[in-house]
């Protein structure tokens, strides 16, 4: 996250941001990333936010959770985005109540086509905690993203899935396709 915060580069060609794999063990890594996002990528129109960038599971609603939700929603409005997607991994206890509180808060922003969907993984027993998937916006990419996450139950989409979401000419994504990816590497000194 420090590398991202300290970059002076401006990339006005990037329109789709996928926030996955940030280290939630680094203090405020998700919020630090969000606060610097528009400085590096001023043309962003679509964001996929994996809640694990903030914390492994959503276990409670506190000031940090609300601040992150507000930051995402305000970025969506301020940058006139077309797609906001947030994937939450729920804890098993109290998940229903947490979802209700979050959904109630998200609805106060009156985002177009906002919805919250439960996603169960095929590789987990039915009693395992679900994922909740929030989407809002007017982009045609939403239906492809929902197909990947909700229909195909891929809760850790990788680059091939996002290429499918981005490119309408790709009718199918293949599990054996391999793509190179450029991102910000995290170096940890032990």
C-alpha cells in the first residue's frame, strides 16, 4: 500500500479497478488504498472491492466498516462511476443482522440498480458462511460480473474472469487460459 500511496504516476487510461489481495494485516491498508485511488486513476468508472482487503470476514459493524463503505460510495458518486461491486465474506454468527444493517446503509445512497445477493460456494457445505455480493450502477458489465460471482459461484475471480467481464466479445472464459498481470507488489521485510 505504501508503494501505491507514494507513486507519482497518473494513469488516466484505467477504468476498471479490482481490489483484491491487499494485506488486511497492514493498518488501514484498504482505506489508504481508497483514499489514494483517484490520484493515480482519475478515470476509474468501475470498481470491484473484495472486502477481505479490509478484514478477512465481516464480523461486526464498527466505525472502520462504515468509513470504508462511505468512502466507496462517495468515490462512486464523486467519480461518476458506472459500477460498484463489493464482495463480503460473512461470519457464520449474526450474518443476517449484519447484512440487514449494511444493506440499509447502502440504500441511503440511492445508487442505481443497487442489489445485494447471497452467494454460496459449491465447494463448501451448506452450513458454511455465505458471501454477500453488492452491485450497483448502470454498466452492462454488471450482468457479466454477476454471472461470474453469483451464477458460477466464483468468489475469488482472477484475471481471466475480469477479462470476460470487460470484453463483450469474449463469450466464455476458459479455466486453462493464463494471463500476465501487472500490479503493485508487496515486499515484507522479516
